[in-house]
């Protein structure tokens, strides 16, 4: 026999329902679906909200439901929660984008300041944009001789010096 019983769980889940309102759970089937869904969440890695005598996910889910650690939502509550979560996710995304944009702008400003400072230092030193004095010169280098091994390379370079 299952402890707590289905009727005990149904009474616990429906305990917060005021008179005249529809109960959250109408049948044992709803209890089974809810606990099975929570058990799958536990199997997927969700942390348990209560200690249970039995380490099995379904037993933990039943214990959580019995201790009111989890709540079964009716359709209206579920839709409301979905909307709230969607709004929260949108706000978080907007905040993330704003933060990224601020960081990009800050980086650009810092880069501009560094470029201005570098240009100022070069101007004070009399250097041009090529890093030297006067105009830039283009140098052409001959291709190095092909070397078959490292010892030949030493010899070639020592002869050039």
C-alpha cells in the first residue's frame, strides 16, 4: 500500500482551495501524473527538496508532494507562471544586451583614448605614423637559401656575418 494514500495526497494538494473554487486535483490520475513528472525531473538531475526514506525518485516526489514542497498548478496558474517567466526571461535578455553594449562602448572609448595618447606621444617625439623620422622606406629582402639540415643553416648564416 502506498503511504501516504492517494486520498491523503489529494486532500493535501486541495487544502489551499477555498470553498466554491474548483479543486486542483480531481482524481488519483492527476496525482500520478504530477508525481511521475517530478520523478522525471529528479532523474534528469533536479535536486530533491526533501529527505526521503527511500532513494527512488518516485518516492522522493511523493514525499515532496505530501510535505507541500512542490505544488500542482491548475491551467490558469500554469499559464500565469509561463507569462511571468517569459517576461522575466525577456527582461534578463534585455539587461544582458544592454550590459554588453555598455561594455563595447566602454572598450571603444578606452581604445580611442589610447590611440589619442599614442598619437600625442608620437607627435611630441617627432615621429610619423611609420614609427620613425621622415618618410617610410620599403625594403625588399632576398629569399633565404634553402637549407637541407640545421648544420648547413649555421654555415650559411655564419658566412653572411
